């Protein structure tokens, strides 16, 4: 029998004894009066009643020490002969282990070493732990195991715990920023008849009650929110989960949180100003700085945000003129640059790969503008150059972290672009958009000029300088065999 098995057997024995002695090892309530943090701030001699998990336990005979941890902080417990009732000391010694949840009553003292502690008068079991916690100083070393047992990673690692507090603040900062700007928070369907609002591969499932195939959304209600612009709302946003059946890497996941807003009577230039203000607000509120080092780049959100022209940037870094070069020239350049690609991509998908190569050379902050219309089926054309659209992408640390545009509200143009997308889909392009006839019909009733924008939790992961998967509290994992 291994050491862990012995520990488990011993704890099961204690659990059995508790029950035999009519002591409930899993009571339903404890009247907790103070947090551990509040206990630490209490005056010496103050009476306290708190609860949490025992992290360490040292029994030295006449005196015993342990560390109690709750969500707020950690505090030392002291059980001492002549001060702590013998019955409580015996209970502590006989039944309690590190990992157990306990309730404690006692008095705030300062030990000889100057540590604020609780001198225990009463201690009771609230939840008996069967499995031992990871070792204090090593925690969980295997990266996959950390993600699979995230609850232990959070318990043993204060930095991980703090990261998810920051993530909550991140989304609340975005929410409060938009609410203060007069936006209305809305909810749109997660299940859709056709996956619209983005170029991505959807998850497909079956709806038994209606006997129809449906898709998990690949955008944060883009087409639905634009229908709300048709309906007369002028500022809407949604924060929620969306799903793309694609690969996993440092900045991509299959299910993740995204925010999208739609703003009537505004265009992409208005959107750029609002988004720059929002990103700076996030940095200050959540991270208390505008300067970041992330993924090998240095970023200062406080400096002037540049504008990067799609056509000129590609020419600068590759020499390719995208409107003059044919498909074969672009494929030749991609081979020269050692950029892999599928054999059946059309010219503009190849151009997009060229851009992604160039993007890695830009630290930002700034906006990519003047993208080709072929890469943005839902964006309004630039009136000065019909080959391009009024789109902006936020570029930080060599990647795209946010995308917006002046929304296409010409229903006939939109219908034609959907038809072009369907031709690509018939040729095998799984990411091409469906022809959403109900959306085109809504546009025919008239939609005001609108700016739309979306940003995912990729922004948070980049500001944290971590892979996005590590910034998800419970990422999807393969089942253990």
C-alpha cells in the first residue's frame, strides 16, 4: 500500500469514528462571524468566530499550531495546554487533518514570534477531507494535472487565485464602462438555425423537441444585435460564451467569453476612439498600469495608437502588392516565408496568411485598417476605395485583440456577399458564412449606420502574459482513461 493510500485509509477510519460517536462530519451550517482577514485586523483580546480549511497542522504536545485559510486570508491557530480546553485539544489531535474544513472560536493573541493568531477555545469539524492536499511547497507540478484539478491549483497557488479575481474585474470593468456610456446589455440565442456573424467552423447538434439541426453560436449575437438596431435600439452589448470547433493554441479555444457592442449612428472611426478609451480603462482598473511585457513584446497603451494600412503593411514586410499579385505569386511568397497553408485556399485567404505573418512584426498598440472586402463579408465598403472596408482590428503584441467595423446596412450588397460566401462553402471552405435570409430581410426594413465591435478573453490572457487556456478557470480537458 502506497503512502497516499495509507493516508486515505487513516482518514476513512477517523470519519467512521466520528459517525460512531454521533459527531456529524458534514454539518449543513456554521455561524461564521469574521473572515480570517478580519481576524487579523482585530484588537488583541477580541473574541472571534471564523471558519476555513486547515492547511498545515503541527502538534508539539503541550502546544499545537495550524494554519486556517479562507477566501480572504490565512491565520495561525494556537491550541495550548491550560488555555484551550482539553476536550478541544483531544478532538483536534484525534480527528483533524490538513485539508479539513473547521469552525473555530477563540481570542486574538500575538505569539512570542509576533504573529497574530487565534488562541482556540472551541474547534469543530465542518467537512472531513479524505484525500490529502498536494505538498505545501511543491503543489501540482504537471501542467495538465493543474488544469484538470484547477480547484487544487487555485487552493495552493495565490497567484492563480488572484488571476481569476482579476478576470472577474476585467469583465465587470467592460460592462460598467459600456453601461456608463448608455449601452443596454442584452441576451441573444446561443442555439441558432445557421451560424452567423463570423467566419468560423461551428459546433452542430440536434434539437429533439423541434426535430431540427442547430448550431452553437460563433459570434456574440452579431446578426441578432443588428436586428435590434433595426428594432430601434441604438446602443446594445452582450457578454457571453461562444463556440468555435477549431484548434487549440496559445490564443485560441473552442469555447470562450466574448463581448460585442453595436452603436447606431456611429462608424468605425468612432469605434476606434471608444475602444481605445475602454482598453486604457481596463488596464488602469484591473492591472493598475498601461505598460505590459507580454509574449516577447513591450506594450505601452498610453502612447499614441498607430494605424496600420493592410495593403501597405503587407507590401512593407513581404514586397507583395495584394491587388496586383495573382494567386501563384502569393503562394510562392508564402513558401519563401515558410508559411504553411491548405492547398485549396482562394487568393484572399492566402493574402490573409500573408497579413498574419506581417502582424507578428508589430507590437502596437494600434489599429489595422483598410482590409479587403473579400475578408469582411459584414463590413461596409470604404466609399473612397470600394475594394476595401471600414474595419479596424486592435493590434497588440503581434496579434489581433479586438475587431470592429462600420456595419454593412445595404441589404442588396449584403445578400450578394452572402451568395459569394455560399459559393466558397460549396467549394469546401468550412469557415464561409451561411446565407442568413432572415437577417437580409431585417436589413430590408432599414438599419441605421452602425459601428460594431467584439473582443474576447484573449485580451485578458495577453495582459496577463499567459496562454489563454491557463486563463480559463475550468478549461475543457480530455477525459482521463
